[in-house]
């Protein structure tokens, strides 16, 4: 068997005006986070469960920024809002508001009005519970302005979404026992998703 002579196909350097080679196109909206990032997200959810809120918040912010930079637009706003809740539980109110505003503004840009209404109202209630009444009122005013004139669907029967809103994985939600409410846990990232939310 003949061997191919060494150096037959030399490496060609890219010229100064040539565009870098892209093996794949831009990531499509709705693409899920890769398995490594999903493991990090699972770790952040575990930290939240054991009360390590600040460490969890930093992971949520990191993953949210990665998702935004890579064009994985579906889970990014929910990840920012997860970071906001984690900071709120850690009593870091300024950081919490910053992350919440980022997540809510992304939902506005994506025109996901149902998710915007539910996520915004949930965070406003959390702010009120933390004693931040003034911030809650300002956010409520902003939310009302954003939703004015928008058709927000009102589902009569609460249904689980087809994709996990936190990692973007499709068909990954498994039913769990959540008392009287219908809920599921994502098999990839471990996030708990309630019926009728994050659409």
C-alpha cells in the first residue's frame, strides 16, 4: 500500500482580506444549551435548593450571557430572571433589579407577552415580599406600559410548554408531584417548570 508523501497538502494561510471559515451558520432561535452548559445549570439549581443563592446567581448570569452571545434567544431572559431571584434571596437588591430588567426587556424584544406578564408579576410579588415596595411600584408601572394594547393569551387549561424555558431543550419535561399544581422537571438541567408559565 502506497503512503501519501508528507507535505502533499500544505496548510494555506488565510490572507489579510479573507473572511475566517465558519463551519456552521449562526445558531437558530430555540436551539438548546449544550450539555456542558446544561450541567452548569443543573448545578446552579442545586445551589439554589441548598441556599447558596449568590453562587447560583453568578452561574445563572454567566449562562444567560453565554446564551445571549451565541444567539440562543429562547432561554436567555428566563436565566436572567433566575439570577434576579437568586440575588433577591441573597439580599443583593441592586444586582437583582439589574438582572430582572435585562430579562424582562429581552422578553419585550421577543414579543413574548404572556411570559413577560407572568415573569414580571412574579418578580414584582417577590420584591414586595422583600420590602422593596418602591421598586415594585416602578416596575409595575413599566410592565403595565409595555403590556398596554398587547394581546395576552389567557389559557383556560394550564399546559406545560413544549421546551424547557431555562435550557431550551425540547421534549425534556417530566411530570413531578407538585401538590395541587401541575409541574414538571427538566431532565437536562433540573429546572422546575409550572404549567401555563414561560410561554
